[in-house]
C-alpha cells in the first residue's frame, strides 16, 4: 500500500488538475455561447441564399460560369476545418477519420493547426494552410476561400469539398464532408438541409417561372456565385468554432467530474492507510507493554 505522504501528494495533484479543468470549462462555456450565437445567427441567411440559387440554377446554362460546370474529376480539393488547440474530446479525431477515408487523388487545404499537423504527419498533399483567429473574422476566411477558388478556376483541382464539424447541439457535433463546387448539387444539398430542419421552403409556384436578369445572367452569376462560396465556407468555419468550444466544455466537465471522483477514492484510500498506521502503532505499543510486564 502507498504511504500516506504519497497519497496526500496525489490528492493535491488531482485537486490542482480539477481546478484547472474547471477554469477551462468556464472559459469554454463563455466562448461557446458567443460562437453558437454567431453560427446560428448566420444560418437563415446562408439557407436563404442557397434557396435562391437552387431556384435560379434550372434557368441558367452551365456555361455561364465555371462554378456551375461539371468536369471530369481527376483531383479533388479538400478543405479541412479543425481547431487550433486540443482538449476538445474526439472532435478532431472524427474529422481526421473522414480525411483518411479519401482514397482518390486529392489536394488538401487546412484551416486550423490540428488539421495542418495531421495532414503533414500523414504525408498527404497539403497545398496551403490558413491561420484564422478564434473570432473567425470574415476577412481571414475570405483569403482562404479566394485562394481555393482560384485553384479550382485554374484547373489545379476539379472539386471543392469541405470537412468540418457540423454543430447540432451542445453535446453533438457531427463530422461532415460537404461538396461545394461545382454548384450542380444545389437541389440535393437543399433537400438534405430540409431534412435536417431549419431551412426556408422554396416557393414551388415560382420555381417554374421564367427569370429576367438585369443587367444579364452572366453578370449576376459572376457576382453572386463567388459570394455564395465565400459565405458558405464562412458559415462552416462558424459552425466549426461553435462545435470546438462545445466539445471542449463537455470534455473539461467530464475531466473535472473524473477528478472529483478520483479525489474521493484517494481520500478513502488515505483514510484506510492512516487507520492502518494507527492500528499498527497501537499493536506495537500494546506488545511493548506486554513484554515489559
């Protein structure tokens, strides 16, 4: 059995760990609330924009914009969105599993230090990584999106797909591989989003009505489609931030609860060791008295 001094040292160490994890839980809870509000506030706008493009897509030719044209897929483009820090449970590991399942030729882009480290460690074709602050300003995300879009337009990659943790609630963050370019899958994405709820229903009466473009369809699409791609990836980053802080809060609460349980077990062990030591001393004193008599 360990000595009482060793047990006291372990109890002190576990209590210090519990104090740290409690502080980290409170910080994560504060950040989580702000990140959730930002992510949820942007969802109706992103869904409405998707609805508008889904209604617009059948009325325009694929040749009007490169983002609409389907091409033979030789090299996929994968944007991996992860956290910069760890201690957020299995969040990043689930995203890495999705990336590992990609067996076809692909070039990878990364937002988040953990994703960059994973791609470098697994020797995947990492083209670029982009630092984005915890607040996820749109200006920083836009730099990454414009670079990836240019790679797509230049023919370096034939698709743009995003791996990110979709925030469902505080306890559930679902890893998702979301195809983004080319934009010929808008209706499929819209129907999938409707199944998950929270999306505006398209107006069936207007779906088959002819559209009039001012000044012309090509000019409208040239302005609208890049903005849509920017806004979608920005929304994915916001969801990833909300997922990160939620997962970290849950992980730190679990660690704190485990530390509290361990302190109780060690305290019981310490009391048993102390009682055994006292009993041993009493036995030795009694034996000495009996020998003297």
